[in-house]
C-alpha cells in the first residue's frame, strides 16, 4: 500500500507518520543504504535542488562504506537507525531484534529509528523510546522497490499523495535503483513547482 493503513495509525499514534505542522516543508527519506552504486547519485541529485534528506541506514552498510556514511552527514543530511541487518520485527526473536538495533546504534549516531518494512509490534515502542526521540514511519511509500511497477508509476504514487508535511520513502538500493532514478528527480522538480521545500526530519 502506498499509504499506511488507517488502523495502524490509530493503534500506534506515538509513531511519526507525517509532520503536519511543518508549513511548506516536505520530508523525503531513503532506506537501506548507504551503498556506492546508488547513494552518491542520490546525494548529487539532492544538491541540484538544495534538498535535504533523511537516510535511514543499515548498520552493516555503514560499516562497509564509512566514508560514504560521513559524506551523507557532510552534505547536511540526517541519518537514522534502520537496524544493523535490516531485520523485520515480525518473526524475529525480541532479544535478537533489539540487540541488532543496539549494534546499529554503535555506528549510527541518531535519535531517529525506522523499523524495516514498517513492521513493529506496538509493545516494542516503549522499549525504543529511551534511545529514540522519534520512530519514523511515512504517509507516502513510493514503492520504488517493486519490479512490477515502472518508474512513471512510482512517481505517480508520490504525485498523488504528496502534500505539505508528507514523509516520503525512497530506497538507495540496487533493487529500487531503476525506478527511483526516474521518480526521485521528478519528485524534486514537482516539490519546487509546488513552492515547497525538502527538509530533514528533526
């Protein structure tokens, strides 16, 4: 689903689904990187539009490409914890899951967390709170990773639902690369045409 289920937002209002009091700002985020094949292109494209992004990084990738991780920060973007090995909460032992998050925190200094695949048990939220000010979800999922969609369909997903305060998800991953490279620049152009500004999630 491009938009999160209403029931999920009702059951977990503590999570950050959008930033409704953000004026003319929108919030583009990237999951699963950083990787050298995709992330540098994203950074360069963002620079063209003066866009500031939030990258929810996988700890394993940060360890593999520490200079790329530092480049994200150097260019004025924010980072968040996306676990060390991109673990789903559902079907993963609780201790294993939280150990994996803590392992990622050793290399990702951030008070933001996004659960991989957007999957989280409501009763995990209180346990995450001491370490993370925000557990960030989204209100627009581009679905750039879906190989059954074209780049134009991915952009249409964003175009249909983007509004001031939206948190949008793209992926700096090989799986999403083709669709993302079509949809992301068009999204930045659309945001500029709408008179909005792309900012990091605070």
